[in-house]
């Protein structure tokens, strides 16, 4: 983890990493933190590899919970650029079609805080050294599944059956392999079933203790 005694600390953005299983509550936490800190939010979900070369049926059967499903080379480069104070051209992803929107990009500039959020935000070995502070959000499997069903049906055009099948086939096995072990890299672990305000209070206290707030 980056040292808060770095003399260049005030000259560059403060990077926070937030990880946890799909449906744990990490995105809700990240959005609330981003709102309260006026931070730049960086969801790793927007970096799924472009599958436009595959048929819709083939896209549907891809493993979207594997580390290989994300274009890690690109988002690591983008996070490093944001950490250096640079503006990036972030891809736009269509979750219903499982593909990127051709030729579409969002210009993203770093603010004082940059929050990197995703199930694998603590998995890739290149990322934890870039963070000034990191958070793991823990929640039971059943809670994660129910939240994932609600989200994917509402926001991603999925059916409940397809979400349940994907959870059993890939989400839980990949979480066991890659997400849960990454908890050891977090600065602090919060519960995804506790009060959001309480989690925010704990995190702010830890940030102050580390001289980041």
C-alpha cells in the first residue's frame, strides 16, 4: 500500500480500492463514498472485454466473473494515469448486449479522491500498491444472490433464472477462487449487511487515522 508519508501525497489524487463479492453492497458503498468525498468513481465493470465479434448466444455463455473477462491491461493503465493526475478516455459498455459501444468513450478526470470499485479490485497484484487505502465488503452468499438478481433484472435486462444459473455456474466459484482470498489485502473489512452510515463512519475514521482525510 502506498505510504501516506510520501512527500508528493498532496500533489496527486488519493486512491481508494473497494472490493467484495457481487451483491455484497460494495457498489452502494462506493457510490455513497464518492458522493461524500466528491470523488471520481472508477467501476471495473466498465472494462469487460468487447465481445461484439461473438454471437448473442456465445456472449451469454461467457464467464463474466473470471479475471480474464476484464481488460486488465487497459484499466491498470487508466488507473495509473488517474493516479498521475491525467484524464483518461474510458470505454462505454452495454451490459444488455455484452459488448462495448463502438467509438464511444467518456472523458474521466481525477478529483482529489479516486475510488476503484469491483469484485476483483483487490485481486490483480498491480492494483493494491496503487491504493492509499482499501476496503473489502463482506456479505453472506444468499444476500449477494438476492441483490444480484434484483440488480441484473432491473439494470441489465436479465431474467431471474439466468441470474441464478450464472451465480451457481460462475459467480460463486470465481468468488471462492479470486474474490474471497483478496480480503487479506484490504486495509479494513466492513459488513455489507450493516448500516451504510456505520460503514462510512468506520472508513472515515480509518482515513483520518491514516492522514488521508
